[in-house]
C-alpha cells in the first residue's frame, strides 16, 4: 500500500500487525458491541498477549479513531490545493476525497467501523474531537479565501467548515443506515448539493 512507501521493513511489519489486529477487532466490535468486547478477547482472537495489543494501540478506542490527523492532513492538503481554483463549497467537497477513497478501498471494513462508531457514545464523542482538530487546520484556509473584515471572514469560515463537516457526519450515518447500498461518495455529493450556498458558487 502507498502508505508504506519509504518505510523500513520493521515499520511495514508493525503496520501489517496493527492492521491485522484492527481487522479482527472491528468484526468483534460490530458483532458483539464495542463496550462488550474486551482487549483480552481481541488478543486471544489475534493470537497475541493483551500487553502486545497496547504496543500497537494506546487504547481500545484507537482501533476505531486514532490520530485525528491521519486523514485530517490529506484533507487539509487537498483543500489548500483546490480552494484557489474552484468555488469554496466545491473545494470543501473535493477536500474530503481522501476520506471517500478510504471507504472505497475497503468498504466492508469501513462500514463496520463506521457502524461501531455511530452506535457507541464514547466513540461519537471522540469523532467530534477529531472534527474539531480538523476545524483548526481547515478554517484558516477558508478564511483566507473570503472577503471582508477579519471578524466576518473568521465567522463565515467557521460556519462553512462546520457545515461541511456536518455533511460528512450525516453522510456516514446515512451510509450505515442504508448498509452501504449507496456509495459514500455519492451520498456526500448529495449532502453537499442540498446545502450548496448560492453566495459561494461564483
């Protein structure tokens, strides 16, 4: 996979083991429930010790939602590239391309993970924290592309960015509700089309 390019053999091996643990854990979370599944159960299923689990994940929650900027940085980079060449709202949609690509890469696994996240209050809270982290890096890019006073640009940029992140959340919930019958990218396109503000199409 491209994410392993440039990594040492040791790092690639670590990533492969981490992915293996995550694959098993996600299925268990989805079938048994997140809170009902213990680290000990995951470790037994994978064939490692519980201590070894924590070499790869700081907490059980990290299997679903780890470093918020793993995808936040590609989203930021995409927005930075596109925001000067297309309408702001369209640039926001394009920025989520890396997120959609991840769902298409392994839709079954991602659907399971999303279903677990939506159905678990602690994970939903962590997902909100993730989006707040994204807000901090996306909002300044949007503000720089707007006109008006500093206060006006910051206010509008926050409204636009949070609306876009809400589209992402609503799409994830709808994707799960339809059990993946309609593509995540198609649903995200529809959500953005519903809210496309006339003022940002020029």
